[in-house]
C-alpha cells in the first residue's frame, strides 16, 4: 500500500502532462536558439538580432496558444524581459545581419525595413567611396599649422 501511494505521487496526471507539454512549447524555441548560438564558432552581432527577433515572434505566437495561466504568466515575463533588454535594432546591427550570409535575406524584417537597410548600406558604401578621394596631402601637418598661426 505504501509503495502504491509513493508511486501515485510520482505519476503525473493529465493536467500535469498538459502543463509540461505547454512548457515545452514555450521553451522549445529558446532551446533551438541556444543550440544555434552554441554551434557557431564565433558569436556575431549579425546573428544576435535575428535570433532575438525569432524569440520575440515565438513568444507573441505561443502566448495565444497557451491555456494555462501560470505558463501565460511565464511567457509574459520572458517577453517583457527580452523587450526590456533589446530595443529596435540599430543601423549597425541591421547592416551586420545583412552582411551575414545566414541572414542576408533579412527574413526577420518587414519589406520596408529590408529596403531601408539595403539603402543604408549603399549610402555608407558611397560615403566610403567619397572618402577614397581624400588623400593625406589634404591633411594639415604640424608645419602647416605653425605656418597658419604665424
């Protein structure tokens, strides 16, 4: 009889199995993201925002499917925490993602943000091209500075 009571306490009822299933659904994308990051030899800025964005989308999507209030609360806390630590991507992060072969198509951005990012990179490259005409002869030397001061 005692063994039966112990075993009964160890076995999960349907509610607890459903709870665990929902918890697995909630955490599955995080496990995939961690595996992806761990498998990379070098963690780059270009891979961070797409990975975080994927997690944000996952939390938004899964929150609709969760039926357990405790797991909904966990989901909301996780989402708030991510949003608290990750702002909208900055220009450099978007360009880094665009230059990363894994994320070159910028699948995590809206079509208008994709165009904006590509145009931003083009502008920066054009600005660099303009700088290439700038030569060291255009830079004032100390002698030039002394001559100008006298």
